[in-house]
C-alpha cells in the first residue's frame, strides 16, 4: 500500500510503500542479507486456456522479477511453474457479506409475534365463546334464576352484543362489570380466561423480543445456503486461486456455484477484492463475495457493515514465489521459520490488521447489550390503531345519536 502522509507524493522507490508485506520483506532481508526494489504488478497470476500466465507469476517466468511477495496463495497450478518458500500465513476461502441487509419498514410489526392464522383463530375463538355464552343464557335456567327471584330483569348474556363485550374484555384481560351465574356459563368463561391467559402471555413475551432486541437476521449462514437459493448473487476475483478453487473443485456444491458464477460472470466476477467489496456494499444484501479469509479479516476490522459468513471452504497458505531453482528459496524459508518462532509475523499481522490504517474500528464491546430504544417505526402501528379507534368511536357516537333520534321520531 502507498503511504498516506503529506509527503507521500514526494517519496520515491520503496519509501512510497508500507504495509504487512513491506515490513515482512524488511525483516526477511535483514536476516538473509539482500536489498530489494519494489515493482507493482497487476494480478496475482493465473493461467488461461492456452497455458499462458499473467500477473506476478508471468513476471517470474519472464525473469523480470526475482521474487513475488504479496497475498499470493500457494496452489498446485502455480507450483508447476514456480517455487514457493515455507508459508508465512495460513488462510482459506470464506464469504464476505453485509451484516444486516436493509429491510422495509413495517409499522404493524406489533402483529408479528403471532402468525395470521393464529390471529384469525383467536378472533374466531372469541366469536364462538360469545355465541356459546349467548346460547347458555337462553338454555340454562340457572343463568336467570336469581334475576327472576330478585326481579332484576334479564341476564346481560341474553344480548349477543353483551356476550361479545364480555369476550373482548376478557381477551385483553380488563374484566367486565357482569359475570355468568350458571355453572355452565362459568365453566365456559373459565376456559376462555385460561386460553386468553396463555395466548396473551405468549404474545407479550414474543413482542418484547420483536420490539426491543435487534435481530440481525442474515438470510445465509454458509456457502451451502448460498448455493441453494437464487436471490443473492455471488462471485469472486475473476483471476486467481479463489476462482481456480471453484473451477477445479470436485465438490458438487462448489461445482454448481462455479457454473452459476460463469452464467452471471459479467455481473459477479470482479477485477479485484476492492471491486468485490464495493459491490457487496452497493447491492446491500443482494450480492456476496468470496475472498481469502485474511483479506476478509482485514476488511471487517475497518468496515462495520460487513462480516464473514461461515467457516473456511479450503485450507491454504501464503508464500513467497520464486523462479524454479532459485538459490534464495532455502534461505528465505529459514528466515520465515525464524520469524514465526520469534512471534514477529504474528505481531506484524496484529499491527496491520487491528491497529494501523483504521484497524480495530469494529471491535465489539463485550459489555454492550443488544437491547435498543424503541423508535416510531417500531411502534407506529400501535399509535395508528389508537388513532383509528378514536375516530371510529367518535363516528359511532354520532351514528348512535342519529339512531336514537330516528327511534324517538317513530314513537311520536
């Protein structure tokens, strides 16, 4: 990477660059004892149908470079034409995806804890209870026995609208100013109260989770999930070891994914990791990008909108590539072993992944809670129901008054 300080444009040669690979090259050169000049090359190196290589591997084959140091993975194809040192980093292919795809706002989210079928069955249950109470009041003599003795008139349950009011009041656990007198009516009421107790308790518990907990629902959790759906497109860098992994894989799932990527290659295959990252952010849940896990770790430390999905699809390593028969190979491998034993490579990775260039920006606070305050989008539907209820209640009052006036005129 090029340096970002104010004097970056005036810098020349190796002094223009910084990063993990630069620090690693400095450490190795100090142990082995050589000087080096950085040459920037586009592409890591892949072979086409005619057997021609590009990128860094081509430079080594053309003898325009003595070694290739980058996030260059060791692969069977590459080892046929160049030599690699001992690995300096282990990694694998993984999946980069957004943390929480944008969702459409649903102001009636307070209805979500219960499915539509359950809501309809609860309404039907309330109507059936009202009808049962009405029939019992008509059939059971004990419902009106005390009323006849006290000469208080008819039971309220002889009116179906009063039965409906009893069911609704019990449903919202507010009680009612009249209760059944017959044992049969009391039994039905008890069963209804028990039913509403369970349903309202279940609804309340689930509503708390829906409204107060940030549910980071991700539609995929692994590469297999990605392969079994068609809404989310996926791709990788068009040239490199990741594309070669899918192209040469004998795994049915990965072979299927490669065929899908080939069909949509103009949309999903990228020139580099930067383009893939931008596509993931731009599509906001409609695109996932396969890249090496070390690059994903670096990215998610700086962009809190992104995350790694699932584990590693394979296991491979980064190494320094050299022309076949290079006398530097053994000495470079010895230097890498020494740096690993001393923990210097681990320290360099910690420095450049989690500290420099904005690293560590997305470290999660272990004491933080997932509970957040409710906003209008969470509870807006409840306010809408209240407003509609007030309007409808007021309109009904005018209708009742008009109905009363009409009845009085008929009597006169």
